């Protein structure tokens, strides 16, 4: 059974290759969508090439709703988006995938049923198909090469759906079994380097020594060091000192 999570239906209109249907299923399931509708697939249904390409998302294919016409696929929908890369002689709002999926979330939250139409690989949706839609989704791509694979287009739309539906951190730090160094850790490292570099005569000439030490301390404080980093830097300095003493 499809999940109970509120979501738009993904409608593949006259898809031509089973591999692309399977790829679209993978793209949908990557981002939590599992309501696929297929209109008049060229190579019939079920399609073993679609199953092979779905790679773990075969449930979506098993549960896909099969129809012969676009109106049948959209019968229960109250708002429909149509994806197209080309300008059309139809008066309709044209949206980015991001804006369209934001609107889809609002409409679904208000109890409406939303669908997104995707056309066949070779030429995309026809105007007769788009006439059933309330709005157009247009992906901003290179105008000199606007062709998108069916699964790619589904993935872009599904990604925008999930991006707005869940709270995703824009950036996070993987700490690799370590933790951030404390101010005390960094201060001890700074003292270690300052002492050894002072012994080596690095802070020269003498009247510039204080400024050089401040610059060195400031450098350490700017670096986002982990405790593992601090331990490694201590070890590097100890090894250099041992090497120098052995060489002497």
C-alpha cells in the first residue's frame, strides 16, 4: 500500500522506455514519494526493464495506477502541474520546481489533491496534455540544451518537494570520532609552539618578537581545531625537536 504521507501524484504520460519508468520510481522513492500513475506506456505494462531499473523501488511500480488517458489519471485531482522545457502557446502561470512544490504543499495541506504531469522522453507533453493542467513547471536549464531525461525531471521535482517538507540542515560538520578543541587545548598548543620556536630563534629581530607572537596566537584562534588536530600538531613539533637534537 502507498504511504499515508500527504504528497502529490507523479503522472508519467506515455513513457517510452521501461528503464526511464524505473529510474523515475527510484527518484520518487529517494525523496519519499510513492504515488505513481502511468498513462498509456508505449511498451505495455508491467515492464521488466522498469522493474530492473527501479533497484529497490519496485513497490512503486507494483502499486502504480495505470490509465489509458490523461483525464482518467487526473480524475480525482483538484490542481495539476505540467512539466515542460519549451514555451507553449497557452496562457498559464509558469513556475520553478521550488515554487510549484511550495504551492503543492499548501494545497495538499488544505485538503486538495495535486498531480504533476511528466511527458514522454522524445518530445515531452503535448499541448492537449498541458491543457488539463492549472500551471506549468519549467526547470531553469541551459537554453541551448534544455532536454532533460524523464527520471532527471522527476528527481528535480521530488527533491524540491522533500526540501520544503522536511527540516534539512544546509550544512553540518562530521566530527570523525573527535570533538572540538577547547580554548585551554588551543592555548597549550600555542604555548608549546611559542616556546620551541623561541628556542629556535624564530622570533627575530627582537623588537618584532611580541607582534610575531600575537600573530601566531591569532592564527591558532582562527583555526577550527579538533582535539585530534591539537594532538597531532603537538606530536609534529615534538618530532621536529627530536630530529633536530638527533641531528646535532
